C-alpha cells in the first residue's frame, strides 16, 4: 500500500490561547511520521472554528497563510457545539481528500504522540481506531464521577460506547464513506463508529491537563450531549417505559382485588389514606417522568423531520 495521507481535524471554540501552539505541535508530529515513512508528506490539519467570538479565526487565517498546504480550515456562522464541529471536520476532509483522519481536541489534552499508534493500527487494516484514556487522575471529582455515570448509563440504555472513549479517534476514508450513507442530523459519533461494524481497534492514550484556556463544557452542555446520545441512538428507554406500564397494570389489578376484598369482607374501606396519597404522588411523578422521556424522543423526531442543515459555513480556507 502507498503511504497514507492523514488529515487531523480539530474543533475549536474560543481557543485563541491554544490554537497556535497546538497547530505547530501537530505539524511536528505529522513531519515526524512522514519522516518515518508512515504517512505521506501532504498530510494536513483541518480546523473547524465553531463560531468563536474571540480571535481564534484570525489566528487560524494567519496559520493558513503561513502554511497554506498544511493548514486548512472552516468557520461556522455560529456556535453549533463540538459534535457538529467534529462532523463538519469529517465531511470537510472527505471532500478535500485523505486516506485516514484523526480528530483531536484543540487543547491537546489527548496525547498527540498516540497518533502514531493510531496510524499503525490503520496500516494493520483497521477502519476505526478508538482512543481510550488510561486514567482520569487529573480530572476533578465532579467530572470523574459524572463521566463514569455517563458511560454506565449510556451502555445501560443501549448506546454502546467504550468506557473512557471521548472523540479522539482515527477513522478511514471508508468509514467516512459509510458515515455519508447515514442521513440523520444528530449523529452521535462516539457510538456511531463503535457500532457501525467496521474493523475496530482500541488504543490506550494518556491524558494531560488543559495547557491554556478553560473547558468549554458545562453541566448543561454535558447533559445535552448525553441526552442526544441516548435519544439518537437507542429506544431502550421507551421499552423500559412499556415494561413499567405492564408491571403496573398487573400491580393495579392486585391492589384493586385487595380493595374489593376488604370492602366486601371487612367493610373498612376508609382505611388506606396514607397508601392512597403515596400511590397518587408516586404514580403522578412516574407518569410525568415517562412523559418527559417520550417527549425527548418526540423532540428528536421533530428535529430530524425538519431536516435542517447540520451547520452553515461562513468561510472555508482550502
Ligand atoms: N468545542 C467546540 N464547540 C463547543 C465546545 C467545545 O468545538 O461548543 C471544542 C473545544 O474547542 C475543544 C473540544 O471541543 O477543542 C473539547 O472541548 P474542551 O477541551 O473544552 O472539553 P473538555 O476537555 O473539558 O471536556
Ligand atoms: Mg479539553
């Protein structure tokens, strides 16, 4: 096989403090791999500016002017969130051309030296190489525990994703072609590439603290990511509701029989006030919760049916 052409895509949202040194470091990595003969010399970076409000785009333009062949970029007209920026990166490099593509965060928290392991796994014939972090010792207690909860819950609810795989991965041109066959707007990439059925390998990598700037995720955006991951990926929660309904149906028959029994044989029906209140509030709450879950799915259908574009481009530097 010819030496593969590698593209590295980087979602950037207000990353003015990181982006320049990140690009320089990644170009070094690409040069090193090219020198070892593992990737071709025309491998490149593809930056997606997710509607930053700081100087990120200005810096990207300067970088593109200094390395027009090696740094290409796309700018969204507004912030669409990191998943959309990743999808845009994949679609962008598919158009520009490459044999394999790695996605990595702009803060280089994911060890960029592992790109070599990813490329090796690709050369061995894998179409998807998933990066899985070695440990989370640098994360705050809150992030660590919410992350564990996230993976557990996701897997329980049917969206199978490998534990501690974020969006650091390599996919082949073939995987991009497969992705293009899926017209759904809310693609949840972590689950998608894991489940799609292409030959997959897991590679461990080390995590570093963010070297500049702040995390762009807060509790709400993580919740939105998790909810979208579940509703776009799995109908298990709907099934759980159906099963709950059946269980309660039989439960209510039992309670009904018991009430009639007491009324007929003991005639003490005024008893059971506490039970009535507890059951009333319990079932009221449960019904609202189930309605909420169904509502999330209706919302997902609503968004998909409108078939709005995933994102709108403002500028592109090719
Ligand atoms: N990001 C993005 N759009 C957003 C939020 C984040 O493109 O709305 C990018 C961000 O620039 C970074 C990556 O997604 O390259 C991961 O974000 P961050 O490092 O803030 O997340 P964390 O590592 O704290 O989970
Ligand atoms: Mg980060």
